[in-house]
């Protein structure tokens, strides 16, 4: 009989595993950071190569059982920390070879209906990934109509945000909204039926709430910057994203802090301008899952993989990166 922890290993498909392993070059050995451990798919594949060491991170308490098994099996080659990946440089001081991020919601979290991520759930509104200060229930019942509208519109890119927010506030004035199916019903009544799309009408609102509750954009931005701090010159950072906001942020970070980026002035010498570049010249290429992978694991269909290589330059904090996406950070900073 399978234990709960062992079943987690088989309930999540690591997206583009073959591509990630190929780009990571583990046959050469090195220290790898799996920033989103989950069911351990990437870590397990990397540890098949005898000269590798893996440090894994995850904010979700539910994966500790799987991590414990890895630590027993690979005592000198695997270690796990239950932390948010934005804290990566608090536990890692030495420089590493490769950092891997698989962003978004894992099937482990989605398939556990009690956690409130799935539209199918009739359990309480939660949506916390772990180490979160608030739940979706807190946000839905305590935020003002204008705050809800802003969150749903900006973080979910939902065009019907005004109507959804208005109907949430109206519904909660009569009865506190506590369950997922109650929120789903409100959203469905707020949106016109669109028979030309297969996307669930609650998708964008759920995305917005999940991002807000878990401060995912703040985590992503701090995570990739702190990961870059500990990358060796020539080290690689691989990031798999699942929605346009994440991909926009990653593309900007890689493109605008790499050698050969567009200069603000043509009179600025190339050698001076490239001195602060965090990455080698970035190739703006997106890697997507194969048709076969999408058929076997449909949630992977929206995945995009980007990779950048650390330059030889000394780390300089990219303050303009945070200024560029200040609006998202301010939205996530709304007090509940």
C-alpha cells in the first residue's frame, strides 16, 4: 500500500523534464538548486548522475515526507529546506552551478480539493501554498470592492473584474463566503457565457487570488534576483512559467540585465555598459512542451521555459527591475 508521501512522487509530472536535464548538463556534476521541490521530479532526475548534489526548497509542508525519503537515500548529496525560494541566499552561501524554478500550481496542490485551488472543490476557500499570512477566504471577505477589482483585473487579467468584485461584495453582505463552490457560483453569474473557449470562467479570478494570497510576484522577483547572487560565473538559471505575467517578468529580467542589451545612449561605450550585466548575451527563445507531453500532461500546455547564463561580472542589485514592476508589488502589498 502506498503512503501519502510516496504517492505525491507519482501525482506530479515535472514539466519539460527532459529539456531541463539536457540544459542543466548534470553528467558533468555540480551543485543544483531545485527551488520548487514538489514531488521531487527534477531532484530525482538530477540525482541519477553520481557527481551531482541537489539542494531543494519548498514552502509546502505536504512535501516534507518525500524530501525525508530523498535525504535518507542520498545522505551526502541531497538536502531540503522548508522555506520560500525568495530566501534561497539565506541557506546557501557558496556559489552553485544551476538553479531551477518550476513556477505556478503543482498537481499535488490542485488535486487536493481541501486546499481550495480547484474549481471542483466544495471545501473552504484557502489557496495557501504554505508559509502564507492570509487565505483566499480572508481576501474575499475583508478587502474592499475596489481592492478586489484591482487584484482580479491586474493579477488575473480578468476583463469582468468590476462585475465579479461587485457581486462578491453583494453576496458577502448577506452571508460570509467560505467555500470554493460559493465563489465559483458568483463568478459564473458575473460572466457572460463564451462558447468559443474551453477555459473555465473562474480561471482568471482564481489565478489572481492565488497570486495575491501567496505573494507570488514578490516571491518570483526576489527569488530570481537572490538566485542570481549565488550563481557561479557560467552558471545557469532555468525558469518555467505558466502565465503571461510571470513570463513578462522573467523575459524582462533576462533581457535587460544581460550583455548586448539595447543601450539608452549610442554614445555609451559597449565595454562600460556591459560591466554591470548579470548575464551573458540573452537569446530570447522560449522552449515549450512537446505535443506528446501535452497529450500526457495537459496542464503543461501553457508552460514556457527560459534560460540565462550568469556573466563573470560582480553582482549588482537590479533596482530598476523592481521599479519596472512596482505596480504588481504594491498590489500584493495590500493589507487584509
